[in-house]
C-alpha cells in the first residue's frame, strides 16, 4: 500500500469535507486519518488527511495532477501532498552547545524520528566528535562578519546538493539571513530558550532571573525575518524559585530545550504542522 | 440551522469515512466538524461529526431513521445522534463538601456549562443554602443503611420525572447501587481524589501521605460496578513535598478536584466522550 | 505559647545565623522553623524564623525593642516581627468578574485562609449579592475620571478605619494611584491574566491568541508604580492549542487566575514573602 | 575554606537549632545554609546545614568526634557529615536501554553532576560503545539464573575496590538481591517507568494503556526489599490521550525517565535527601 498525507487550507465553504472524501474514494483510496479545523475568525478551513492506495495502481504525480484540477482549483486550496515512502531530510546546524545535539541524535538512533539527517553543519569544531560517533557527515563552516555571505553560500550548496527538506537550528546561535529564510519558508526550526514572547533576543535566562519569574520556558518556532517572532510550534515550562541562580536556570532550561525542540521536529517531520497568519495549526 | 452531533463506533472497514460524509451531503447537511480515531489493536473505528442542516426541512427523527437503515446497519455501528437545541440535563448529587458544588454552580452561572441543572440531591442539609443562593431546587434524601433502597427509589423518581441525562457525584461520598448504574450506564460521573489507579477507595490523601509521593492527583471517571475502576475521563496532578501535612494535601487536592470534575462535565455535556473497553475516546 | 514570626534581610556577614538563634534562645524562645537564603550576586542574607515563647512572660513590644538594639542595629537588618495571634486583615477590591471572588470567599469560609476580610470594595454593584451571601460588608465606591481622587479618599478612609494590612485586587480592573501604592508598599496584590512579562497591559488573552502561544498563564504580583512590573509572587500556566478561541482562553484562564491569586494571598497572609530588588524570596 | 554538610534527624526537642548553631559557631564555623523540618505526626526533627571553616585549622575527623560527643549523643541524633572536597562516587548499572545512559553521561560531561563515575556495569555488551565514547571503564558482567550469585560477587568486588558511594540503576532491568541492598541501604537509586504506586512491577506502560489513564509518570526511588516500594525521591508526569499507542507511551516515558532519574541523582549527590519511615525529606 502507498500512504499519502494531504494538508489543505482554504476559505471555508460548504461541502468541502464531503468533496475531499469523495475525491479520495473515487480514486480508490481508503481514508485512515482525517482531522480538520475551521478558524471562525478568519473563516479558514484546515485539513489533514491520510489515505491508503493500492501501491501497483497508484502514481503520486498523477494523483497530484488530478487533485489540483478536480479539487484544489475549485476551492482555491493551498495544499501539500506527501508520500510516506519518502522520509524528510533534516539538516542540523549547531555551534558549541551539545545537549540538543545529543538528544536529537539519541532519538534518531533509537528510531524515534521519522527522518534522515544527511549532515551536520557547525561554525565550530567543538562537537565534531559527536557527529563522528553517530556516523553523520560533519561540515565545519566558520562564520565571521566578513565571511558571513560566503559561509551562507556553502551552506546553501550543501542544502541543495542533499535536497534537504528542513533545517533545525539546535542552539546554532547565529542569525539566519533573509535570503536563506526565503528559500526555506516555515522550514527552519529554531529553539529559543525562553517562554516566548517573554524574553526575546539574547540571554533570556539572565532576563528571567532579573525579572524574578517563577516559571521558565522554551519555545520552538519557525524562523522568520523578525527575530524570535515566527510561528510557535511547541512550548514547555518548568517551575523555578528564588533559590535558583542563573546557572541553575540554564541547567533546568537545557532539559526543556531538548524536549521542546525534539517535539517540534517530530511534528514537522510527520507533516502535522500547518502555518497560517504567523500561527501554527497542529494536528495530533 | 439545526446542528447535529453524531458519535459512532464500529469495526474498522474501508470507506467508512467516505460513506458517512456522502450520507451527510446527500441529506443536505454541511459538515462543520469531523474527528476520527482508529484503535489499531482492537481494530475499532470511532468518529465524532457535527453537521448543519436547514432548520425548516430537517426532522431529527427522520434523519435518525435514515441514518439507521442506510448507514448504521451496513457497518454495524453503535451510534448516538444529538440535536444541539436540546441541552443535556445534569443532576447533582452532593453531601457535605462544598468546593466542587461552588465551582460547578459558578461556572453554570457564568454560562460556561452547556447544560441544565434541574435539581440537586443531598443526603445532608448542610449545603442547602448554596442551592438556594443559586436558585436550584434542592432535595434532601437522607441515606442510612436501612433506608438505602427507599432513598434510591426517591432519587430514581426525581431523575425520571425530570428526564435527567446524566448524574454528577460532586463528592457525594455514597456507593451507587448496581441497579442505578445499570439505568445510567456511562452517565454517572464521579470525582475521585487521587491519581487513579493509585489509591483506590477511602482516604486517598492519607494513603498518598503515607507513601510519600511527590505528586498528588484527582481523577474523574464514569461509575461502574467495580469501585473507582470505571473509564477515566480526565485527570490532573500537582506537586507536593515532605513539608505538606495531610491537611495540606486535602487543601491542594480540592483545587484539583474542582477543575478535573468541571472539565469532565464539560466534555460529557458537549458529547465529546465515547466509551469502549472501559476506556474513553475523547474528541476535543 | 506565643508564636512569633521574624523576617529579616541584610548584607550577608559571618555568624548571622548563630547570633540570631542565640538571641532567641537567650530570650527563652524555642525555634520551631528556620529557613534562610543568601543571594550570592547581591550578597544579601534573608531569613524567616518562627519561635515559641511562654505566653505569660512574653511581651511582644519588649521583644521587638530588644531585637532592635541587640541584633538588628548590629547587622543593619531590615526586619518585621509578627505575632501569630493577630490575623492579617485583607481588603478585597473587585469589579464585575466573580470567579476570583467566589474562589477566595469559598476558601475563606472553609478556613483555608489565615486572615480576616473586614470588607469588600467595588466600583460596581454587580457582585454585591455575593458579598451579602458570605456576610461580608460591601462598599460601592464608583470610579469615574472625575471622581477618581474622591473615590480613592473613601477607599483610604475605609482601609485606615479597619486597620487593613493588605489589599487584594481580585480582577479590580482599575489603575491604583501612586499615592495609594506608596501607602501600601508591597501590600497590594494583583492578579494579571498572563504569564508576565509576556502580554503586559490590557487584553492579554487577545494578545496570546494573536501570537499563537501554546501555553497561557496567570501571574500574581505586588503592585508597583510601573504597570504589571511589580515583584512576582506566583505564576501558573496551562496548555492551549489552535482549537481554542479567545473565549476558550478566557475560560481556561479563569481557572488559573483563581488558583494563582489564592496561592499568592496565602503566601502573603502567612508572612512567607520577602521583597528585594523587585523580586520575591518565598519561604515555604 | 573547607565546606561541611551536616544531615541530622532525631526526636524533636526544644533548643536543638540553637544548640547546633552554637556548636558550629564555637568551632569557628560560619553557617552558609540551614534548612530544617519537623514531622509533627512523628515528632521528628530533620536538619541540613552547610558550614565553612578555615581550611588550615580544620580537621574533619576531629570535628566529627566533637560533634558526636558534644551534640549527637545529647540529642540522640542520627547524623552524617560530608566534606565538600570529596565528590561522591556513583556506579552505573545498565542493560540495553540507552536513553538514561546518554542523558546522565551528557550531564556528567557538561559538569552538571557533582560526582565521579568510576565505572559502568552491564549484563549486556550492547552499550559498551557509549561507555567508551565517554571514556568510562565498562565491565560486562552477564547475569543468568545460575550465575546470579557469582555476578553479584563480581559487582560487589568492583564497588568495594572503587569505594563507590551509591549505585544508579539506569534501566538495569534486574532484581537486586537483599544482600546487596543491605550493603547499600538508601544508596541504590532506581528509575521506575510509572507513577508509583500505580503500576508496580513489569510492563507499566502496557498497564497504563490498558487502564486508559490520561497522564503517565516516572518515579525514582531508593531500592528496598519490597519491589518498587522504596522511598520516593522524585516523580514527574506527562499528559497522554487515547491516540497514544503503547509505543507512544514508551517514547514519551523515556523523556520522563531521563529527567526524573537525573534529578534524583543530583539530589542524592548533593546530599539533599534524608530517609525516614520509608519516605524522603528533601532539602532544596
């Protein structure tokens, strides 16, 4: 069997659901998962649907073409169709912090992540040994003020050469250029070490300490041109008290960052995230 | 417009979703909400669907009859269909604790609960004044060993006279007879003051204290013949430490009990709960 | 026995703890609780201590005088000493929302709160009936642009006449003047319906909805001149998703607000909160 | 400076705190941390105290001797005194699951753990490569029904040869004998993959799935003769729903197990845990 995942959004109209389910049935598919949501304020319809087809008679490109002319154009849908055979390819961008890297590679090794990691890029060599231990190609691309553009070109070359589907910034600590963002829209996942929108920008644990909050958080979001303001995929929090020094917040925060980033990666890799109006619709 | 909510479960088969959505479309309905789940272990299909029809041409009894012959019998479905016009009627059984009562009546007053409360029954008069303040009929039905059967008959009379849809035991503290349970299957909601299945039975906070747990909980479940073993609707927990005496656990637990019970009541009243194999499927 | 609670902070120095425990022992007291914390960044020592004395031989004013000359002046301490006999008096300021009011009065009635409520002030009459049900004097003091100063004078008269110790703004929805804040420094407790410092100011649930956060929160803090920027006493959060409309956030938020405010009130009333550098040190 | 940590418990009596603080002051120590708790039900006093002494004039053995005769005997204290110079030595027992191992070694590498790991013991060779990557000696000691006693002797030899202070069972999956437990009382830390006391024994995620709980947990506790019934050090939980298969519970549980075990290890290594009546008192 071939399994197809369809993500749709469009203006809400009567009979959308029946039209889609009919279309699938007519093409010989069996719907195994359907979830839908309507944003009543914006009047936008969202749907995620998984459907199974007999493998021998099913050709993905033909299906997409039919879907486009018979359904998508009628309802003016934005749509994406994925075949389950093709695992998404994720590039990891890292710097000097190893906790998110160990966590993601541990999950990757255990089979928890439905994706491939063609390579890791870092602006430092500090974590190269970890990439080696996990047998993943490592590219050291230093970034300085003067070489920023050149470094980005090398990154883009690698991304294109490996047909990377999405990028994960696992505490990469560098600003991504608007050029790269425009090439990977809603496909660059960052982990920010605060409960956004509180404590945007650098040193959020220091700011949290200064403000005396009783709870700290971490936020995973898609990178957009505005810093730390992209669509939020996942957040989590943990309690702290006056007894926690900044170093304690950093240590407790690491546990949050790992799990929040991993959850965001899983949601994205499993095609469960749709973006609209700088917000995410997440079908679980 | 008339809004219909349909809950279905049956053996999983190909084309169920398409058949249902087609049926709705053929009857002139517009699906506004659809959610579905398949238990892959048991191979059971579950669905919750909301659909809108032109009010003038729609007759609920006719629709149900068609649904039964054209769809339900083919797929051997268990099904329930609700019209949104009719709010469910909830009877409140209470005893001497007031926290869940105040909480539910406060939400009822604020319009947060989509239901009607025709009356409150208690085996004590202690909280009668609260029922009065909220203008809800209060029936004092004492329960002793000797009068248990007689008391239940009075309760059943009231329940039937008011066509009550479901019963909420807001810390009622009395065992419900198998007879009454059989008359209201998966329609009696209890709040148990522990994180079930830990600490079944009486005095769970005392047991939690003795065991030295670091987290306590509350559980709302449907009442079945086995004590505290019915399908779980909602649970929540909170942290405790060695510094908390039993009285502290009881006080912290009250906050859990209120919110957990209220959430379970809302899920049930909004027809979002299905029961299968002593477990709940909850469509949110 | 007379029970005394002492709160101290001062520059950290060697032998502070021994000096204090010695002082208590010399006065015939038995220490039943001691907790201490040192802010290593600021080098500030904080302590909370409970001590019991024979009631007949103990005179609080004498003890305070000795404490001042023998201890506090030596270490240049900021200090407060409370006798457990005197329950703190809390004034409630409310407006039109009833959830925090019901919650606090329910806890008050159940004996959960170690305080007295001499009266409730509101700028509207909507909730007067609740105050009556709980037998608490209710003062209707309307606030308009023109009468703001006059209204505040009435409020201050009542506060002084009843020797009120602290004020709780249970969704009072009015800005407190700098004049009143200066008369009750770190003695006015507010509940803000967001996870501060995110979403300062009006309509935080609307802002949270717009930003697409996956977790919402509530924050109780002392009122200072800068809006929503005072020392945080307590915070809590709950998960939300794209399916929650603004009205859902508001309903879920009510449950947070109630518990967070109640916890802050209990901490303050039990003299467990110290304020320093716009942050709280909380001894539990 | 030499830093000493003292843990005490004894029958509660007047003037204990003053006696202890006086003793420290007389020996020339400066108390930098003090925390205490009284179990009012059992009338037991607990204290944790950190104190600094001039290194040149301080001899730990002398101090202990004085403490014993001048203080401990008078109050019939159970006591432990640790010098901060000596990091505790932790032996890791593992089997085939790598998530807790990676997590603990990652924290160890980052300097988050205040301890030494002299070696790792496993009954399988599967994770030997991880021990090597982190440069920690690995001993493969197979355990079968027939070799159980012999294997234990090898384990005990290693433990004694390296003067191991405590043992962590990082999903070791073998029953520890009463003999070994008696040699390391309250010094063997286990991670159980459920919210104890719910789901004692094997396959707790399967039981949680069957019961239909809405929250799963993990528990770290000291190993005692009764299975999964020892003093609880730390617990944490996470939400699940009907959509989660057993494999999902296992994956979500891994994240809990890692953090709960790491927190328990940190509390123990920092000498913040006292055990009494099969419960823990934890000073944070």
